[in-house]
C-alpha cells in the first residue's frame, strides 16, 4: 500500500515591499475622500 504524504508548499518569504504600495493607495484614497467631503460641506455652507 502506498504511503500518502501531505503536500508541502514552497515557503515564501514575507516581503514588505508589496505592502508599501497598498498602504500608499489606502492613505491616498482616504485623503481624497476627506477632501471630497470637505468640498461638499464648504459649498453647502451659506
């Protein structure tokens, strides 16, 4: 009877370089939304 071995995936090193663009995208999106809300509230004020 054949022995069944669990498949071992290749170990990947965690890279921080791929996280930096993600954080930049999130922060720029938040800044854009806040500027949009600011512009809307400023135009609504008498």
